[in-house]
C-alpha cells in the first residue's frame, strides 16, 4: 500500500513554455502533499506544502506565481512550472501523507524536467 | 536555525560494515528518518526512530540519542546495490521534515 505516482516521469520543454506535473496517491487519501526540487548532487529542497482544498504554503525563496500548486482532491496535486527557464531544469519529487499518519511521507518516483 | 549534518561521502568494501552518522539541531523533534536514494530515483524509506536506542531491520540498523542530537545508520554485509545516497531527515515540531544533504556511499568490490 501507500503508493504515490507522478506523471510525467521526464519532460523536455522549450524556454518560456509551461509544464504541469501530476502527483497522485493511488491507495490512500493524501490530506497533505509536499513538492520538492533536487539539483544534481544536492539534497531535497522543500518547495511547498499543500493541503487539500486550501492554498499551498511556499518556502522562502520559492516564487508562488512561477510554481503553481493545486491540490483539488485528496488524491491529486499538480505543480505547474510557468514560463520555464533552463535554470528550472531539475528533478521534481512529490510526497504525500495521509490524514491519520503524522510521520511517514510516501514519495513519488520523481519527474526529470529539462528546459532547453 | 535548524541544521542537519552528515558526511558528504563514504567508501566501504563489499561484505563489510559501515556506519553513517547524523547530528541535528532542530526546533522540536518528532522523529528521525533515514532514506536511501539511488541516482535519478526518489528516496525510499529505511527507518524511523523517535525513542532513544537501536532499531534493527535486517542488514540495516538505526540508532538515536535525543540528548546528544545524534543518530547513525549501520549497514552490515554490504552489497554493491547498497551504493546510494543516504539521507537523514528530522521531523520538527510542525511535522515538517528537515533534510540533511545526504551521504554518498560508494561500495568497492
């Protein structure tokens, strides 16, 4: 149990375009979802925390207008990278936590974004 | 501020034992996690410690001392597939995970 999927697993887009990444909890209801970014040889950087039905809480330094997060249902959250630039190229990982479980986060497989 | 420290890189021999240390300073404590991450993949859960002491799970064990702000991950009978990064993360008082930079473990035959 506790499976999280992400789609797409990798994407290449041109500079200036927008890309949407989906994160789904397949067998549990995720009241909280987290979006991380990871640059090569670096650790995970939390971008934002989203609770179902409310606005996401962004970490300091993360532009909310550039990284749009929607958590419209208990099983789906989306991250849209708007007007992507080459410096946005990174590994984006989502994780989810169910309502009754405070501690464990279940990670999706990640999405590799390359902006050309 | 909040801080998690772990070595950047370690090298060990196949079949041997290696201990990866993690020290932390956080605002509140709701447990410490160890994750394994292979290159290009998402992290996978290894262990969770919230009380002092040693938790053993097969070849992997994790130890916690809350008074010292210290944990270690012990890997026994190392296999080549154990080559990966090992991430230490602490859950703070807001149930947010604070991540260390990860320790890259290189296993040599």
